[in-house]
C-alpha cells in the first residue's frame, strides 16, 4: 500500500510517498527558514502564503521522485492538527481536493503523534541511514520540538498514555528564546548547539523545574534564569532590555551560556525519560521531533539509558511528510477514512484527545 503524505503545519511544505508503513520512496521538503530568519521566528501569514506558492509543485515532485502516478497511490494522509491555522488550512485543502478529484481515501494525521513514526521507516531508496528494525511495543516516546515536549507510552498503534507534557515553553521554544537573548541566529536549536561546542557547560548554575506530575516539563523558568544570569554577568539589573544583552556579551560568555543552558535542558529531558523507563519498563524507547536531532541529547541518552536506542536520521526528525505518510498507513489499516468534504483543522488539540484505537 502506497500512501502520499502531506505536511504543512508550520513553515515546511512537505510531501512524501511511503509504502507499507516502512519503505520510504520519496521525501520532499520546501523549507521557509531563510524567510523567517529575517524576523527571528515564524510569521504565520508569511508561512501560509509560502505554502500556497509551493504545495502543488512539492506534491508533484514527491510523486515523480517515487516513480508513482496517481494510479499507484492507495490513500492520502494529511496533517490536520496541531499547528498554525493558516498553514494547516493550505495542506488540508490541497489533500481534500486531491482526495475528491483522484477518488482516494483520506486520513487525518495528528502532527505530534506522527513525529514518532519517523522511527518506523526502515527501508528507503534514498541515501539515509535508518534504524535496522521498527520499535517494539510497549514503546516510550520522548517527543521534543519547537512547540511540544512530552512523554508518551505507546501500547500499540493509536493506543497510548500521555505521561507528561510541557506546562509552558516547549524545549525547542526555549532554545529559540535563549538564542535570541544571546544574539544567536534563528532557529535557536542548531545555533545554541553550535555555540555550546566551544563553551563550558558547568560555568553557570541553572535550575531545573520541579512539578507536581514528575513527567511534566517546564522550561520557562530556565529561560528566565539564563536571562537574569546574563544580565548579572554584564553588570546590569533585571530592568535591562533582553534584546540589548547580546551586544555586551563576549563570545566566550555567549558560548558558556549556550553550553550551560543546553546541558540543563537536555538533562531535564533525559532525567524524566530515565524515570519513565524505570517505572514502565518499555520494550523500546524512541525520541522524535526537531530537538531529537540535538547531539547532546543523543549523547546523554546513550550514556544513561539502560537499553539501546536507535534514531531516525536528522532529516526525518524535523517536520516532514514521510512521518505523516507512515502513520497514515497504520491508520489506513485500522480505521475508516475521513470525509474530504468536512475535514476541519484543529490548531491546538493535544494527543490526549486524538487516540484512534480502542483500549
């Protein structure tokens, strides 16, 4: 079964073809990072306009790269939640129109859940280093990205427990905000990681949040702690504007702050993952989302986890349609398609509301 996946939840326009839920035939991504870098973050209206301009060519390229015609495609999977409403509307409108025009079943995909399914791709015609085998259930997933930080215990496809999630900033969002404080370029994840390589992770003492639910996350306080420490370091008080701090920091200070922040942020993620492994003894552990590409996170997990962990390649950690098509395959084998005439987008729905398999 060949599934065409379509993804447009934020600032990447993507389409991919996946066969039988594990074989990647094509993966096309049009990124808007260069556009939004000028503004230091994603501008929703600009993102939506860019999706409109490129979505049809991206879909056509995904089909061509997979050497498929529409006769070869068995179903369409599209991100309908969560994300920027304007961006979601472009992708779903394209998918709904194609489902009607080409008479293909349509499956609605929750973007955060789909990130986990990048780890289920084990074969490809592309030049990618993939996991040797699919994860086993029960599976613990650490999902970390610009908008989400959560731990999820999967009992099977579509059946899971949300153990914990961020109560304020997601870890990727915290990376972006700290990068802005330090005067590092957008997106913050790669720029902070690059600066941290030349920094001392023990230079500044930063806090970890303590929450009632031990599996929940909070990174807002950590971000503020970096701001206050940076203000003190340059001899200013808490009233000094954050956007002026970077001009007063030396390169060495900037690198040390990046390293200290990254170390505590990653250690927080790994602490909670390790706790969940001990409490629930999963058969496998996966990490998913854009922050899963962070090398310090991978290093700490490899050092501290009691069971081996494999990773999806970097290009499948950030937003892509391969993960959408892969999850689409499993939904197609277990659920009925949605009505393309009535599918609506849900910009802020949680995974706790989107289980699709019976307990």
